[in-house]
C-alpha cells in the first residue's frame, strides 16, 4: 500500500489500522523513507499507537531508512516491541525467517501419511557385506555390493554381474541378454564416466567383449595408478521419459547422518539442484524434501509427461533413511542415477562408503528415531495387546480414544472438563522428542485397524533427574490391568534411562489411580491446591512386589 511521501503520522496510523483489521492480512511491513516535509518520529509514533491497540493481533515489522538520523524513531519502535531494520533487505529477510518458521511448525504438526507399504529389510544381509569389506580394510563397497545392500532394503536395482576379464564380460552379456551396459570396476575410480569407464547400449556379447578390451586400455592410460579388478555388466534399463535423480547420504561431524535428494545424472554438480534433511524421515518429511528442489515441479508432470509415482519415491527416501539408521558403519551413500517415472523407481548405479562404527546407529543421529526395540506384546484377558512408543501417525486413533472417554475420566486426566482436543494439541501428544519424553500406547487390531486402548507418558527435565507422568485408559477397559501394564512399562523405561524420580499429580477423589500408585510404591502427599495429591516414586529404591 503506497500512502505517498507526504504521509503524516496520522495517515500511517489509519493505513495500518485498515490492514490490521483485514482478515486476509497476516503480517505488515512498514517502510519509511525520510522527507523534508513530515516527521519520521511522528510516523513511528503513529505505527506504535495502532500496533498497541487491543485486539490487533498481526505481526508488524518496520524499516526506517536514513542512517543515524532515524535513531530516535527506531528507538521508539524498539521500546514498543516492534522489530525494525535499517534497510528493507534486512526487514524482508527477517520476515522470511518468520514465514519459514511458521511453515516448519505447520509441517511438524501435520499428521503424516501412512507408509504406502510395509517393508522388512534384510538388515543382517547388508551388515555381513559391510563387515566383509571392513575385514579386508576396504572403505568403499563395490558397485555390486552396494546394489545388494539397496536390494536388501527393497530398493529396486538393475540386474548386475561381475566379470573379471573381457572374456567373462562376453559370458555375462550372453547370460543377461543384450542390450547391456558395461562399467569399469575399481575402488580407485568413483566417477567412471570421467575416464571412459561406461559404455551403454551394447548389442551383442561379442561387442561387449570388444568394448571391455577398449575400456581397459582407455582407463589404464588415463588412470595408470588405479587398481582395476574387473567389470560390471548390467541389463540396459529402458525407461523412456524417466527422470534422473540422486539420493544420498553423508555424515556431518556435528549433525551426524544427513540425507540428500535432487536432480541427478552426470551433470549433478553443474545443475546443483539438491535439498538436505535429517533422518529419520516420514512420508510428510520426504515430500517436503522433494518439494525443496527445482526438479520437483517437473516430477509433478507437465504436458505429455505424467507425474512420477510420488509415494514410491518418498518410500525410497524412507528406506535410505532407515538404512543409515540401522547400519552405523555407513558414512556415505550415492545413488545416481535413480530413475523415476509413473511406474516407480530404479537404481542404476550406487556407491557406499563405510568405516568402523564408534557409536550405535541411533546415537549418531541429531534426532532420535522411533525406538522400535521398546515394542512389547502382552496378554490381557486372553487378548494380545501391543505396548509401543507413540508415533505421529497415531493422531487419528489418539483423538478417537479421547472422544470415547467418559466425562469423569476426562476430568481425572485433565483436571477439568474439555469438550474436544484441537489438532495442534493432539499433534503435540503424538509427535514427541523421544530423547526428552516418552509415551507408550496400548494398541489392538480390530476390524483390520489398529485401536489405541490407553496411553502413559512421561516428560523428563533437561538433566533427566525427574520425570512427570500421566496415564489414561479407555473407559471401557478400567479395572482389567491395562493401566498397571502401562505404568509398569514406563517405570522400567525411566529406570533404564537413569531417571531418579517419577512424579505426578492426581485428584484426591481418583481412588483407582491412587490405589495403583500405592501398589507401585509411590509416596503420596496433599498439595496446597485443594483436592490434589502429589505422587513421587524414588526409582533408585527397591522395587515393590506387585
């Protein structure tokens, strides 16, 4: 909105008031350039007056140009709590930080899509390959070894065979069937195409053998120091119109493993279209990673080119994320090119670097992944029930659990009546930092869907000295032992983490909870606020016999 250069403080105030009352306006950036006919201080006072009016809930930023002569006006804005900047560029950058923060918060609060398919990786197969390489003092896996690991994590690969000599290349090409692709095999050569170490579309076994002889001479001439161990022969992939992508991982000394996605191919460094993210990923985070690249718009389809299978591409990112979590020896992954189209994905080439692990996989990560090792099956009234850590995907069932609670159980849990929990609150309950808090839910399959039957959560202080807990069980299952099973699991977990005390607050009339706490050895004392009992369990003390 241009209010013209002769605008007085009153005009600034009136214009800002109109914008602040418009529901279509979220933020306002006020720019002021000094003139000889109006007071810059007066303009600032006009802005301050409106920004401080009751009911005006918009973010206001300001930029008063004019060097040190604007200091009195800037001081007025600062004292009123209005962020202000000496240049429009600084103000816009600050506003973009706010915008990105809001966007990230909204992204974190989204309920992740369910994984389109469950996959059970052959982790031990991958681990044996890595251990064999490390035992031979190798830090880089061969291409076939890398592809075998990808295959163990259900990432489609192109059929590949190793050939020790040109004659073996002929036999491999005959076995696979033309057309084939031929690549040099050497630990010393990372980018094979740079030294003529790749020949595509070979039409016969004889041509493959001749290509191998020529490749051996060419590579030996360009890289005489490289140790060549043979060739790889693979089926020529026919995916017309497929996009060439890169998916990878590297290890940062501060943040640990970092995932990479972008446009791939031989020009990957020149194109420089990539985005990074921290593992672990879910489907939402994988989609966000893709969206932060320029190629994302082309992947969505255009003209006569259909959109790629986004679910499969996101799932592939999840599989690579799980790979670096499960196998701490992996320090580098480079899948390039990864072909993607409407039919799915296919990894044509892969490099994996390894080193001896000094810490477990999860401890390398900046964000603690879902602790699957804490899942536990129990029997309750003849039914199998799974006790496990909560996941973001549990939000719908978590809401259903709350909706099914009777009024008294809601009051006992929240110390008051709540008609419904907003999405933002349930998201905070289900999207937790496993390093600082924990929530275990009891789930059971019914009619092909998982149902949440109860939940216990504990939030620890930064020093892990004390954790506060809360528990709620489906109103239909009270008195059946589910609350006891959940609380026992949480107590074991806190003890194993070295937490010293578990505390909680219970309404004095909640006799069931007080009785359960007594069985576990909690000390109870009346709190100053009427009708509330404080519970404390010394986790270092002897465990009571239940």
